[in-house]
C-alpha cells in the first residue's frame, strides 16, 4: 500500500462479514464453546487479521 492508497472499508452489510459473524456465532452456540480465550475463534480472527495485513505490507515493501 502506498501513501496515496486509502484502506477500503468493508460495508457493514457485506456478505463476507455476515458469513464470518454467522460462523462465529454458530461456533459460540456449541455446547461448552467460547468466543474468547486460547484457540477460540474470535481470538484467532483478532490475531490473524493484523498478522496477514502486516505480512502483506512487508511483502509489498520488501518485494
């Protein structure tokens, strides 16, 4: 991403966002499941998203 590139926001009603939320909620509804904590789905998404963004930035910057 260059300085002139603005990040693209995902619209709230986006199908991908809806699907991710639905999957997270389905996992949370399972007996004994939790959204937060070690290995929990929301914790994994919260960790993975910035890591992937950083990887993409480094790849673009370093080539």
